[in-house]
């Protein structure tokens, strides 16, 4: 990861600073420092996770996910496990 870290702040009343960067493969890395931790935590959000999120949001816009959730609640089709 040769790219430099960018700094942003979280949304909300108690905004906190965090750093992030995107590597050459399109993965996102988020670096956060917690109060009692010795070292910052770095989380990776992979391209495959981003693609799944994009598909979910697209389905939400098309109403597919809401229709399926409503059908599952009405007919009790929620999968176990």
C-alpha cells in the first residue's frame, strides 16, 4: 500500500477522526484509533464486499429486496440459521 492515508471525520453528534485509503485493486482500508487500544485498528473492505453492497442497494432501489422481505414475513419463509 504505497498510497497515503486521507483523513476524514465520522458523521453524527460525536464525530471522530479516521483515516482511509484505497489500494490499486480498489479495496478500501479504514484506520481508527480507539481510546484504550495501543495500536490503531485497520479494517479492509474488499472489492467483493463492495460489489455485494452495490447489488443490495440496486435491488433496494428496484424494490426486489423489500418485496422478498415482505413476502418472507407474511408467509413465514425466513430461513433458519
